[in-house]
C-alpha cells in the first residue's frame, strides 16, 4: 500500500510504482486527490499480488483517512500481510504517521463477537510492514510502540463499552481492573458498598441504591516515578446502565445507555496504554461504577443528599446522575495531592447538541491545562474543544433547600454540569471531558469508539517531567 501526499507524484517514488500509478491516472481509474484509492491486481514488475495506492492531503488526519481507505480495500480479501509506505509527507510527521497506521489497522480488523456467535469471521490481515528509510528507524520504533499501546487501550475501552449491561456490570469493571493489575503489575483496590459507605459517599450511593447491582469504587495505580512525585489522576464515570432513574428516559434509544460507562472504560484503557509504555510518571485511575435504575429504593426528585465533601445536594432530576457519582470521586482524589485531575464522562446531551460527535467538550481550571489537553487531542487525532467556566453559569444551580442543586435550566447544560463538578475540585488543577458525543456511535455503526483513550494517553505522556 502506497499513501501519496500532494497532487503530483513525488520524485523519489519507486519508478515501477510511479509508472503503474501514471497508467491508472491515464485510464481514469485514479486521481491524485485526497480520498481517492485504487487497487491494481498482479501489478507488472512487483512481487506483490496487489498494489493499493491512496491519495492523501498533507495533514496527519488526511493520512489516517487514506490509510483507512487503503486497508478497506484489502481487509476482506484474504490478505494476510500488507506493506505500507508513505511518500510526499513531511519527515516530522513520521512518528505520528506510524502511530496512526497502527490504530487504523486495529480499527479495520475489529469485530465485536463476545455475545454474537454469528459475527463475521475475523479478518485474515495479521501483519503490517512499514517500508521506511534507515534515517526514520527511531521515529518509526517510537510510533509503533505508542500506537500499539494506545490501540490496546482502545480495544479494552471499546470492548467494555460494547458488552451488554447484564455482562458489563460494576462488578465486571472491578474484575477488569484487577485483571489489569495482575497483568501489568499495578496496585488495584476495588471497594464494595460497605467500604463506600464508610467513606461517606452519600451522593454516589444515592444513585446506586435504586439497583440490585452492587456499586464498585475502583482505584488503580501505576507507579513509574518517585513516590514524592505528585500523580496525574484520571476519574471515570462508570454508569453501566442509565435508565434515568425516577426521571426515566424515553424508551427509544435507551439500549445505548449501556455506553454511559464510556468514561470509566476510557480511563481503564488509558491505564493499560500507560502501563505498557512505562513512562516515568505516577498515574492514579479512579472509577465510580453503578447503575441508575428506578425502584422503590431509588432516589427521588426533591431528595437532599450529603456528598463526601460535606456539601448537600438537592436532586431535582435523577437523570443528572453522572455528576452525583463524580463529585464524590473528585473529593476522594484530594488524598493523592495530585498534580492534576481530569474527569471523563458521558455527561450531557447538551454537549452532543453543541459539538456533535467530532470533538469532546473540554473544561479546564487554567489556560495551561486547557492547552495541554487540546494539544494532546490534536496529536492523537482525538480532538476536544474548550468550553467556558464563567461563574455566571452557576447561578442556576442555587437551591433553597441544599448547598447546590444537581441541575440548572436547559440552557448551557454541559457548562452548568461542569460548574457543578468544579465545586468539588477546588483543591487542585482540574480538567473535565464531556464525551457524550464521542464515546460511541449510533445507527448502523452502533458501538463504542474507545475515545478518548488516545487524547488521555498523549496527555499523560505530556505530563512526564
């Protein structure tokens, strides 16, 4: 497979390949325009059975799309081994090009089959070879290493999200964290309801009590630096099924609420990626996991609960439950005296309306953190977009009966949710990613995306000092 940047053939392109591409252009089978791809069978002068040529723009995003298009030409045709080369690209992009090639290849061959015996057979594509010059060897090795680690993290996050909610329960997430601990040498603690009660997490437990599924509070640690170095802390929302509770959701599309643990899945996936890359940093991953269900025991609109921080919360809408479990997790994070805390959650439909499925919503307590998260997203092709945290947005969260209400009006819903969380994150640098639009896709392509594992992994690596 040859991925060509630009609208003319580069001078350094192999003469045989260049001749074949020129012939395809003359015949009208191919154009050097981004998005164009052609497959030549039994190409004269080459040992390969097929030559796939994909035209690309010069950007990393365009290259990733071209690689995906090229892989789409071969993944269902019994091809076992594919060789890939890039021509016409800036040498500075080599490491990132390789990383994105690995991710594109893993994406191309992924098929969910855990609960679907009739799923299509796995792709035979088993090996990708990168054709590069010796001068690029170091960059290629770095790209391969990071790409495979991120791919493994995405695979974990994606599979956890795609599993049905009667399988991927809070207990299951705890088991996955423990398995990760055993396989990667991590410290993992999974707390049950009694331990959560002992911590005084009244807000978290108010959500959990409507379900027969027991909650779990997961704390996992990767220790790659000195104990004296403050850790990066990632907090994931783990609502393994969200019915809305007493403020019940409409039936249409409710099955997709199994994806409401996308934040938890992504921070566990990031933990796996970081543990495989072994950077000199300390990382703590926290997951609050439970279901949000209606029952005689369920929390009701109008109830007032006491969070771990001591702040009381009037619950006006039980379908705004993610912030209720995250606020206690954010308070718990204080004990690690973190360098920075980033929480990740499929938090609001308002963020989907604002940003769609392209960029995750991003909030940050300072400009430097916002810039770091944004840069990580761009580098990983897992982008986010900063939204405001003006204090005026918190006006709607005032309550006559508690320190704070759990919802404001419909306007600026993603922002007011972030303002709620900010009340519990005042003792450290804090960021928040609202991934309601990016954690999964609906329709014919329904399934978890594994986002934002790429963004988070790049962010953690950027914090190495």
